[in-house]
């Protein structure tokens, strides 16, 4: 795949997490900016979200935040972004993130990160998009996700090829090669049907 123009990053808004997760968010934000790749994310200024955005901005990058009105005060929106969109719902947020991104990167996070990840995986499974999804498995954080998908496959709820919907890498340093190895998307974006 040629270098994406913009990448959506899903990650947590908690600051009560291991330093290794914070370091990964910083490295990813800086790395995207250094490569001229615009960051699209949830719009918060706290937790990994804030670290990611601040690192990208400090490295001269562009950062687009998309945050729903009802959680704007909870996640404390980032007011120093290139663009900040305050939207009416989580669904609008997620659709805008998909529409504005050429690929998806998943850092450690909580239930919201898991929700966004599974939704974009499901949309890819349904061929509503064919954009790369790379899970950054810092310190084995996402091992249970991989195990769950394998379990669903073993139980007959997923097809074996569904495991190919996403790529898992162990560190931010591995993200760039993983993106480069992805085929060009073959399915035109169809989020208008979502």
C-alpha cells in the first residue's frame, strides 16, 4: 500500500495506565507526523488520546479530532487541534472517522476502543470498506483479542479468513512495515449505506 494520507487511531482516554502504553502513543503520534500522515482520532486531550495528539502536533503534524457532544466534557476536548468536530452522536463520530481515514491503528484502550475496533472490523467483514486495520499489541495487551477471535473461529461463529481482517504488530516500530505490506483497498468506501 502506498503511504496513507490519513490514519484513524483508536486508543484509550485513561491516564492511569502503564508508561509503555503512553510511550507507544507518543511514538505513534510523532511517527505519523514525521511521515506526513494526518491523525484522525476521538478528539480528547487526556490519556493516550491526548498524548497521541500532542506528539503529532509537536512534530508538525495535522490532527483531526471528532468528539460527540454528550462526551465532550467527559473526555475534555483538545482545543489545539488542526480541526475539531463536535458531532451529535457516537455513530456520527465513528462514520466520520472511517470516512476521513485511509487506514486504522489500534493502541491499547478500554471499552470504547474495543467498540470502535470491532465496528470497523465488522464493516470490513461486510465489505463496506477495505482499509487496513493494524492492532498495535504493546506488551501483549491485545493477546486476549486475538485469542477471542480464534475462539469464535473454532466455535464456528467466524470464518477462518476473518482473522485476515486485521494485522497484529508488537510495537509502533512495526507499524510502518505492516502498513506498507497491506494491499491497496479494493472495496470503495460505502459508509453512506451504514
